C-alpha cells in the first residue's frame, strides 16, 4: 500500500478491541537477545538450566505466522523500517502510541531503544498520519498507554521504562482532550501496563488481578469492566499481552494455555501461535503490534 492510499484511510483508535483494520509492525531481521529489562533478563539468567537459546530463523518464522493471522483477518500490515542499530524497533508498541487525535511519539529509556522514535516519526510522516504529541517530560513508552474503552485510559510506569513524570505529562495531554486518564505504578517485572491488563471486548478485559494494586482493580471494575483473570504464572510470561482483533476474535499466544481455554469457553475464536522467541526475548504480540486503525467502539 502506497502513502497516498494510507493518507485517505481513517486513522486513529478510540478503543483497543473493536474490529482492527490496520496495524503497525516491524521486521525482526536484526533481532537478538540482549540484556533489555527483567523479562529477557530472566531468560538469559536461567538459560543454562532451561536450555533456551535464540534462533533468528525461528523468530522470523514465528513473526511471519503472526502476520499471516492478521492478513487472514483482513488487517492491513504496515512496517517500520528495519535498522541494524535499532535491533528491537520491531516491538512497534513502544516507540509510539496511537490515539483518536493522532500518534503520540514516545521517549524510550533503554539505551538500545532510545532512538527508535526515528523510525516511528519517519513512518507517520511518510504516510501522512498526524503526530499528536511528543512525550518530553520524562521517559514514556507506548506499552504504558492503554485505552480501556472510549474516554478512559490507563497509563502506567515502572521507572525503568516509563517514568512517573512522562506518564503524568501524557495523562495531562489526554485530559486536555476531555478523556479520563488514570496513572498507576506497576511492578518492573511486568515492564508495561499492557503486561497487566488488555481490553478484550466491550466492557471486558483480561488482567492479572494479583499483580495489580487493589485500588486500580477497583477503578477498572467501577467503570463496569468485567475482568477475565489471568494467573500470575501466565502473566509473568506475557499471557496478558494479547491483541483483540474484534468480531469475537483474539490473537493470543501458545503459552497462555489456561487463558486461551477461558476465552474459548466464552465463545471467542482464539489464535495461539508459538511466539516463544519473542516472549522469551522480552515481548508478546501486543508489544509487537501498534494498532493504527480500528472501527469506532
């Protein structure tokens, strides 16, 4: 799809669960496992006992399977430019965040990802997608911008990735548009808010209740959101980090066996590809995917 076609499309999202039409991805051709936070740190620290090792060809195959699922569901896939230096920029959730008002350009903290904003800005400019705001007050990453439903956003920070100052600034941006924004600290173990809670459908979300502060759970339930509880065991391995495709379909992952069974019992069609090279390497399918366009909720 050329830029002129993209420019005529409706861009932006006011939710993260209605029919997904366009998604921003990357290409993991330069992917490697490096120390980049607690998730991959746990993988590397335990590799001698678990036998886990990185396989680029397997990673490429797994990513291609994810892309095939999107395409099978009529989702148009767009891509950030690959860059040998920015070898983790294909985790497209974090260098920007899509909003109803345009793209938020983020300010990432990890040294190996600090310049990922360059490929994000280039993509939006080349495709005539408006840039709404830039996070500047402190580090802020897209995985901590979590639209729960139209008019309500959860914004997280663990300090090692997003910082309180950056999260509070982004919350003020949102409030200035007339939306509600709740800022909450999260455990570094889960990296971003989308490791704790992700919308599944209207008034329905998956979340690890045991890993969330009780007051935050109370706020979500006070909004009338029903929670499908995810065990700590699955959540610490990115089980929460799924993508709602809309129309009763969900892109999950093979490792979330209990959650996948729960969602199928609820009537969802669940895709559960093996994404182990990525979950062991620091991110799940939600981390890999930035929704660009969804139907309005």
